[in-house]
């Protein structure tokens, strides 16, 4: 019984992060790797619901060389950290666009 209660509390704690995001938070992926990294901010106008940032983050993280992505639903932006020796802005834009969320770089 005690084990079941602890598991239930763990599930609620994990689900709470999704609720916080839906209320206007930022979703953050894994930390950036140490090395020569670049960061670019992308405007993504077509995000309309709380699950859109998850799709954008996963699409951008799927690009080889991308080490971290944070998406701000309220600002309609995503910030990608990547190894410029392995990928470029165009590949990250293409990944987001192919997932249904056209993006364009707004800051390097």
C-alpha cells in the first residue's frame, strides 16, 4: 500500500510539470553539451495550444548536432543550442517546418 502511494505521488509530481507548462511556462530539454556550441532563437507563429511546444522541441532535438531546445509558448519562440560543425540554422528550421510549425531565425 505504501509503495502504491509513493508511485502515485511520483506520477502526480511528474504530471504537475505538464500543468505548469500549460499555464504559461517554458519547456526545457536536456542540458547543452560542453564544447563549441551556438544558440539561435526561432520565431514560431503557429503554436496555438499547450502541446505544440512539445512537438516543436522534439522535432528540433531530432536534428543531429542539436543538444538542447527550450520553447516558450507565450513568446512563440524556441531557442536551440547546437554544434555548428554538425548542423545549421536551415536544418533546424526545416525540422520544425516539416513537423507543421514553420520557423524562422530571429537571433544568433
